[in-house]
């Protein structure tokens, strides 16, 4: 069985019995003298005389007829197809328990570091507070070019407004910051919000083109017709020192169009200086 050398002729019980064995093996349940070995005629492997097929190659011994085979033994070809042992039922349970343990450890680590769904609103606020960018100058087109009217758009008081006389289409106003900043949002008060009467008696801005000349980016937006402020979020926020708002259409048919207030907001306190 070790080297594969055929045993020819087969060992006899007498020859085996005559060999000396250590005393400790005299009571072994499978004593050598009780075994009669036959060499396989095909591969030469020694087999017990009680076997009907070779333990190595599966060859049926030719000196025995098929009628002598037990009912559960059938002649085989040269190749014997091995069978896979059935897995122990407890292996599946161990696999499931190990998977649950790994998931539990991952959840504990994420929670301890405040990652993903375990982060708090307080942490998010501390990382990215919104700060108003500092505006040093306001410029505008047409009839709204006076300095006092321009400053009314960024003075922090919605009761003062930037007013455009006549047809407001293609009129623009430009905010110039004290330094270039990454503009994440614009906070806008539409119309003349001094009181209900002034809001109703002036046109409100509807469609606008918002451009950032320094970053060469432009956005279109539709302002709601409401007596309140609203926020415009910039997709892929630009870094610029200038913000221009150009009117494309308005709500109403009055002789004047108004914007009460515009604030440029950034998410980094170091990126802008409040006015």
C-alpha cells in the first residue's frame, strides 16, 4: 500500500504467522495472521480476500463470477466515481453564527465613530455652518443704477428693495464680494416686502439667470411668487467674487419690478467675511 509494488505471489497466512511481532500487538483486533491478502490483477494493490473489488482501482476480481457477488455489489469500470461526504449539520449553524458576529462588530465600530446613519445632526451642523459672504459693492443696469437703490438689496432689511422701472426684462444686478468664496446658496426675498400693499403693487421676479463670471458658471432658476424668503442651492458650487442676477421674466404687469434682499451663503466660516 505504500510503494505500489505488486505482492506476487500473495502472502500466505503461514508466512505471516512466522514473523515476529512486538508483544504489545498480540491482542490487536486485526492481527496480521488473520488476514489473507490477494494482489489485484490490474494494479497489483494488496486486498483482503474478503473483498470483491480492489480498494485502489475498483477492479472486480476475475476469478469470481457475477453470481457470487453480493446483492449490493456490481461490477465497475476502470474508473470509480468518488462520492462527496455529506456535510455535518452543525457546520451551517457555525457559519450563520460567525456571520452575525461579524455584522455586530461592524455596527459597533460604526456607532462608536459616528459614521453613516449613526452621525448626529449636531455633528453635521458643526462641520458645515452657513455663513453670509461679505458684499463690498453692488452694481446694476438701467434705471436701478443709483447707489442707494443698489445697497437696499444687501442691507439686511427686506423693507428696502432694489427697484427697476419700466420693463425689467434683461435688467441685472451684480453683487461683488470682499474675496472669492465658494457660493453654496443664495437666500432671496422676492418683490417689495415693505408691506402687503407694496408687494402687490410691484412686479415680482420670476425667471432669472444667475451667473458667476469668475468661475464661468451660469444657472437658471424660477423664483416663487411669495411674500417670504427662499433658498437657491447651487449645484457644484462655484468659487467666485461676483454674483450676477439677470431678470428674464416677472410676475405681474406693473410699472416697477422689485427684489427686497439677496444674501450669498457659504458653508465654511473661513471662506467669507460677514458684511
